[in-house]
């Protein structure tokens, strides 16, 4: 009887796991990359409502921003992250400068409804008639909520404007 019960339970577990939908990892990676690119595009367009739509809006949303400045603040909670983003948009760049951004060498791990991403973040623009480039390393944690990937933690380590350094200076392997 015990063998029969064990066989039945084992069969039910196998049947249940076989009925679970298979995740199309490449499709999910594409969706995650689209969120990262959409978030940047919304920032450049200074569209706070669109930008906000890419974030988990709870008290644990976190942003770590490290630049060449002495301070390395950690913003905790959506209201603080949103306030930081709003300030950055107000203070960012001259309207006459056209910024370009690319997300390169993405490393993405997906586990259920959670994912993390590490990537190079390359900014380019022209300043005073000269091309300039800035490089950063971005780490993003995401949650899938109602079928959509949202940013729950974002850290950004940025190297200031560097026009004489080649693109290959920051190596992600």
C-alpha cells in the first residue's frame, strides 16, 4: 500500500510539474532589455509618468547611485527614488545636447518572477563640438508583476565623461 501511495504521489508531482508553463527565457530576456531601454528613453524624454511605470512602487524599491562625487547615496522607498529621478531629470543636460545610450554586454539571470541584470551603460554626446563618452556599470533587480517586468533595485556606478578612453576600457567577461 505504501509503495502504491508513493507511486501515486510521485506521478501527481510529475504530472503537476509537466503542466506548468515553460518559460521562454529568450523572450523574457528581450522583455527585460526593453524595460531597461524604455526606462532610459523615458528619462531622456523627461517623462516622469512613463519613467515611473517601469518601477515597483513600494517601500523597498532601492537605488544606489555612485558617481565621481564623494557622496554615494542610497535611496530607499519609491517616494525617495521618484524624488531623486525627478531631480535628476530637472538637472540633467542641456536641451541642445543629444544624448545616446546603449546597454551592452548584458548578463541576465531569470528565476521565476525575479531577475537580475548586469550591463555596461554607455552614454555618448557632443560637447563644445567634441564627442564625449561616459561609461557606467548598471545592476538591476526586477520583479514580474501582472505579467510585466518592473525595476525593484537599481545601482549605477558611473565613470565621468571620458572622451579619450576607448569603449573597451570597461571589460565585462
